[in-house]
């Protein structure tokens, strides 16, 4: 699903760090090795048929940045 984040992501929480991430091997292979964290937050998103708040999940590592941002659910 294509979407655009409008504004800032708020209410950011850490879900998992390093070995507690299920897809750690895949993330290291796709994006490079790093100290990965899985995070979630709330943001206003715009899709083809919806504009409003959604819960987002993504992976983040220092020096690499945010990767794999996806909409988990609409609020």
C-alpha cells in the first residue's frame, strides 16, 4: 500500500531491540548490520482512499535510519 506521512510521528515506543526482533537476519541482509530497534508510533497518513491517523511500525538503526515503515492499523 502506497502512503505518505503528513507531519511528525508521535507517541513513539520501542517494541523490540536486537535479538528480540524476529526478522533480524532479514533486516541485516536487506539494510546492513546495525543495532536495530523495532518501533511504533502514531501519524497522520494519506493513502489513495483514506486520510487520517494510523499506527505505524518500522525498524530503525543509528547511522542507517528508518526502514520498512508500514501501516499496522487505522485509528
